[in-house]
C-alpha cells in the first residue's frame, strides 16, 4: 500500500496489504519484515539438528538456503525496492530446486547430471528474473516447481514406516494450506481486509506458517532418509512442542552382521 519513506519511491513490482512505513520510516512493511524472524530461528534449529545428527550435507544446505531466503525476504519487505525483490524471489526458486534435488537424487542414476542441470536452470532464471518483471509468470513458475515435488513427497509418505514421519507430513500439509489461504486473502481481498478494525496481516502469517512448513518438510525428509539408512530415527520434542529427529546409527559390528 503506497507511501514513501527512507528507501525512497517504491520500485518493486509487488506490494502487500500492509500500510507502508506505518511503524517505522526505515521499514516499509513492518510486520511482513519481522515475520521472517521465526522462520530464520526454525531454520537454524533444523540446521543444528541436521549437523548434530550427521545427516548428509544436502540437508544442511537446504536449511542454509531457507535462512538466505528469509533474509532476502526481510530486505525486500523492508525496502520494497526492485533489487531487493530479487533477493526474495530468486532464492524462493533456488530453494524449490534444492527440494527437487533432495527428493529425486537418491534414485537418480546419473549423479552429475541433475545438480548440473539444476544449477544451470537456477542461474538462467536469476539472470532473466533480474532483467524482466513477470509477476504472474513468477507465481505460476513457483507453483509449477512446487507441484513437481508433490508426487515424490507422496511416494515418501506412503513408504514411510510408522506414524512419526506421517505426522510430520500432515503438519506440513496443514500449515501449507492455512498459509496459502492467508496469502490468497491478503493478495486478492486487500480492500476488504483494510476496512477491518484490525489488519490480520495475512502475508506476515504466510511467512510464519511457511517457516513451519519448511521446518516440518525438512524434518519429514530427514526422517525418511534415516529410515532408508537404517538409522532408527525417533521423533522427539523441544519443550514438548517443536519436533526434532534423534537417530541411532548402527555400529560397525551390527553392519557386518
């Protein structure tokens, strides 16, 4: 919602249903900016869990990419500048490409072709996206990459053993659906939302919920991977609330048997 502040005239191709510079002259969309903080914290927790349990490096990279995405999102919503918009939207695509790699690479017979193709694809997209503005095209492209992940996620779901992995998957689905609802309302019904006594900050809620979606999705994939490697994963909880994975790797003697 237009207004100029510290960062000058708005040059981004997208704005959200929050009054600009209402809370601070240095932050264009206050709630949309700060709502990335919980996502960063969740990604750091996931990164710590991934490293401490010695999961493969691709899971650590996935958590780090999520952190980079959230920082880029903060820069975009704080400034509403075109250059900073790229630091939000380009990492969104890169993270989805990483999910595609994590999901499909275990059964991919030509190990070098997939990361090479995805790297080239991500690079070309970044260059094109920096030069051309295609708001609807970007949204459809992101949706397409998301849909590519669904068949493989479903395969992991039906082949997962026991209820803990499926519980993570269900939490991921629930947070995704609620987040999508918030995004649609904020994006398409801003006039009605702005007329409410209190703005529910739908896009900020989208950030927080998608942070949980990413966390649950990563935990689900790590849990399934631990099952594939016979690491006897267990689902435990920080303070009885936030799930994390504890694995028990077989000893050398057990492997020999």
